[in-house]
C-alpha cells in the first residue's frame, strides 16, 4: 500500500480538532480492533473538554458495564443531552434521581439491568421526551405513576420486564402515543382498561404474556390502529368482540396463543385488512365464516392449527388474495372448492396437512398462480389433472 494511505495519530488528532471546532455534534471513529481508536478518542476528549461547561468520557463495549453498581451524580450537569442510551448495566442497583435534571432529553433507552428494581420518579421531569425504551429489567416490579405525566410521548417500548405484575393506570394520560410494544411480561395477568384512552395508537404489540387471560373490551377504542401483533399469550382463551371496531387495521398477527379456542365473528368487520397471519393456535377448531368479508385481504397465513378440521367456504370471497399459506393443519380433511375463485392468487402453499387425501379440482382455475408448494403429504395418492391448467407456474415444489 502507498505510504500516504497511512496517517499518524498526530494527523488524526489535527483532523478531529478541525472538525469539532466547527461545532460538529458527533464524530465517528471506525476501524478494526487494536489500531488505537480509543486512545485517539481519549486524547481528543481531553483536548476538547475546556470548550464545554461539563464533560464525561464513557468507554463501553457490547458486553456492557458488568460491574458498575452506581452512576455518578454529576450526570445532572449534562442539561443539553437529547439522547441517552444506557444498556447492559448488569450490576446497577439504582438510577440516580439526578437523571431528572436532563430536561432536554427527547429519547431515552434503558435496559438489560438484572438488579434494578425501580425507576426514579424524577423521570416525570422529562417533559420533552418523545421516545422511551425500557428493556430487560428482570427485577423491576413497579413502574412509577409519574410516567403518566410525560404527555409528549409518541413511542413507548417496554419489553422483558418479567417481574412486573401490573401497568400503572396513569399511562392512559399518554394520549399522543402512536406505538406501544409491551412484551415479555410473564407475571402480568391483565391490562388496565384505562389503556382504552390511547386513541392515537397506530401500532399495538402484545407478546409473550404467558399469564394474560383476557384483553379489556376498552381496547376497542383504538380506532386509529393499523397494526396489531399478539404472540405467546398462552393463557388467552378468547378475544373481545370489540376487536371488530378496528376498521383502519391493515395488519393483524395472532401467533402461539395455544389456548385460544375461537376468533370473534366481528373480525369480519376489519374490511381494511390487507394481511392476516394466524399461527400455532392449537386449540382453535374452526375459523369464522365472517372472514369472507375481508375482501381487501392480499395475504392470508394459516399455520400449525392442529385442531382445525375445516375452512369456511366463504374463503372463496377473498378475491384480492395474492398469497395464501395453509400449513401444519394435521386434522384438516378437505379444502373448500370455493378456493378456485381466488383467481388473483400468485403464491399458494399447502403443506403438512396430513389428513388431506385430495385437492379440489377447482384449484385448476388459479391461472395467475406462479408458485405452488405441496409438501409433506404421506396420504396423498394423486394430483388432479386440472393442475395442468396452471400455465403461469414458474415454480412447483412437491415433496
């Protein structure tokens, strides 16, 4: 390599100084391990800190601060801080109340604290905060009610706080929220009905609530919702009929709700729905015929329903479908001939339905089909000759 491709550390420092004296807010040093990036950063920091009222050099890695048990109270001096990311403080036992002085914060990410049991009530001072990300607080048992004062929130993410037994009702004050992922709360048995006040929500993400037995009917007030994800709610036996109020919904995912025995017929009101994915709901024996009203649906995914014995003939009304997957429905004995009406279908996957012994000949009407997967059929003895009509097929997978 040419000698001029290498710069001495002195030259790097001169270049960095030229940058930060121009009031640049962030500088990134990148390169392989062991070439001196941290050394250069420390020298540059010591050179630059007289320019600021307060300064602090923080050195971290992906493994986190494994042995740090407390944070310096001097963090209160960083009053111009707008983004703060504190994760992987494995041994941290408390957050200093002085964090409440960081009144310019707009985004705060805190998580992976296995020892921390509470958050300081001074968090209510973050009146400019728009995004709060709380993850992996294994010992956290309570959220401060003062969180309800942060009315500028548009994004709140709470994941993996497995010891948390309830959500504060005052969260209902966060009426600007548009996204609410709440995941991994294995001790939480219910959601407060007051959440129904969050009428600006567009995304609701409820995952891995193994003790959750029901959803409040007040969720029906979320009429701005466009996306719902429900996964791993293994004690949930039913969904509220108010689910049918979500007329703006375009995507609905329901997975691994192993005790769910039915879907409410009101799901047929979701006429804006484009994508429906339902998987591994092993107690569900049938699907409501009202699903046939979802004429805007382009993608339908039905997988691993071990108790499902039939599909409603009204599925034939889903004429906008372009992708259909029916897999792992081991007790499904037949497919409705009305599937032949789905002439917009481009991809069809039918696999692992071990009780199926034949396909309806009407599948030969799906002349727009480009991909057909037929897999894991130990009892299937022949294929209908009408499949020969599928002249647009570019991929056929039979196993």
